[in-house]
C-alpha cells in the first residue's frame, strides 16, 4: 500500500503546507499515517536503539539572513516513532501521538501555538482517528478544527474508508467520505468520494500503469478530468509519467522522464505539450553520497533563445550518521552575477531526533517519557513537558556538544512542566536529559539569538 499512498498523497491532500514550505499542517490528508514505528537507519539492526524525528524548524531568507517562521515537535508513546518520507520530507511515516506547530512572532521574538494534531491508534497500531486543533488567540485555548476517522477490514490489513469531518458549532459534522475499492489481488482498484474518483490499472509487477480521475462539481454529473500514465524499466523504476487532460478526448498536457544510476534517480526531464509535440521545459539533476542519500537537486530551465539549460534553483541536504536529514535548504541562481545566492524565495529546514526502543517491553513499561521541548529553536526560554510513570523524582540536565554540564534541576511531579532559561547560552546546539529511576530520555535543541 505504501506505493499507492506515495503516488496519491499530492493528489488528494485536503490542506497542504503553505507554499509547500512551512512545517505547519492545518488539516491532515485522507490517508492514515503509516509509520512502521522504527526508522531502521544505517548502522542499525532489529532490536537495537532506533532514532526518530522529534522536531522540525522552518526558516526563510529575509534579505539579511534566515529568520524563523514556524517549528513543529512530535511526542510518542508505547515505543512508536518513525522518520520523514524520502520524497518530500513530510511526516506521513511518523507514528506520533501528538504534534505541535508553533508560529514565530517577530514582535515578541518567540513562538506561539498554531496547530496541534493527535492520533489515536488501535491495538494493532493502526491509526483510527486523526484530529487537528487550531489555537484561538482571542480565548487562549485549543479548538477542534477537523478530523479523519479510518475504518479497516476485519483483520486490519486494508483501509476500507475514511470519513473527513469538520467541527462546527460544537459538533463534528460529516463532510466527505472516501471509499477504497480492492481488486481480487488485494490491490487498490479505486478510491472514490462524493466529488472525486480515482481508478487504477497495474502491470504484472503490481506497478500502477494508469490512473483515471473523474470529478463531480456540486450538483453536476460525473465527468472525466485527468489521466496519469506511468511506465517502468525492468528494475520497476518509473521512467516516464504523462499527464493528460480530458477535452472531448484525452489530450497530452505534461510529461516527465526519469534517468537512474543504479538505485539513484539522477535526472528528471520535464516537457509541456505545445503545438502537438513535446517541448522541453526544465531539467533536474540530482547527486548523492556513497550511502545513496540525496545531496543536491539542481533545477535548470530551457532557454529557447540559446537552446541551452539555464540554472534556476537548487536544493541541498545534510545528514546524520543514520542517513536522516539534518538540514534541507534552497538557493537561487543569479544570472547577473552568475552565482548562487539567497533570495526571498529561499528557505532552510532543520531536523532533530532522539533514540528509542520500538515497541519493547521496556518502553511499554514507561521508559519513554513523551519528552517534548519547545519552541525549537529557543531564544530566551525552553519549555519542557514530560510524563513520568511515577513521582519518585526526576533530574534534568542541560549540557553542550562536548558533554559539559551547563544547567541542572530536579523535581517530583509525575506530569513535568518546566521552563528553562536559555537566554544566557550562546547560539548553538545543546542537549537536555531527563532521568528518573525508570530510565532516561535525551533530546537535542537549538538556541538562537
């Protein structure tokens, strides 16, 4: 099912990230988060300590430097976890229990609440409910906004339908239902709602070869909308993708061609259908490290006057030792100076992780303290929330990347809420550890001034 979800998430997102950049997500998409509960990065093996995403910060270039826009953190229980998807670094592979997004307020030089997302899991670790709340500044409280209810078949192996509800006047109101239709081989043959239909065809290797979309505008009959055609090489890698529009018949609209070096996608060619032929629009060239981690994606545009490609923009990634992204940032090519520069269109993401034991007896006993640090990055104050199995006492330690202890505090509450002053710390990376008789948990955080 993962391949279905990966291909279709962009098509049926109800509310996407603003401009495709900010970390804040006001409404989840129709698919349940399908994280495995473990990331299994490089150098790890079953039963060992795993690393999971705990926070993401998003910054934009202001003309003088990168400035904060928002920050998202994740909390977990029962050994759940996960990591961001490889394709677009969204959190559909993250089995979080709660996620908070904070919006940066420049006038206060700090963050305020923006969104909160909650997931409820079944005993088999399937997401049953996914709720989004928004922060109402006027009343200083969280308010229900929208949610998805997921229904599976009897053995919990197939998602049968999804109900999207909106919260209005104190009640949850059904808004759209999405039904999955399966073929005799257990593949998704169609995904239908009251206003949108998608139907699929497959090849012998279970690759999707065709997707046909239909729409039904309000009070109007169903009509054909788009067709998506996919082709693959012998390694089942997609080598072409064509989009067609329906206008008294199927008409070509856009085409993409993909080139690989082993498992790595190294080039994407983009074409538009103009005057009954394919005309080049752009090219993306990608490079990787020895572990197949994507390092750079350079986008070039076709210049008809010179019949050459011209640099436009590029994306770059850095990683930790587990192959998880640490930063993801963009740059723009300036033709006047023939150099890469930062513009108002450019951005920077930073990612933060901690280690955990997935679904072990130890984590079920309560070693996972659901540690949450916010805002990320912190400026003057770092807030800490944690849940302890009992109130026999805890210790909090803040230390730098060299292991030097900078701050210590303790308490006996089971529900820990602690404001830690960090205005006296220099800008940089730090670590916080909370420990009790049941175990400990450590998380990285950033201070910026």
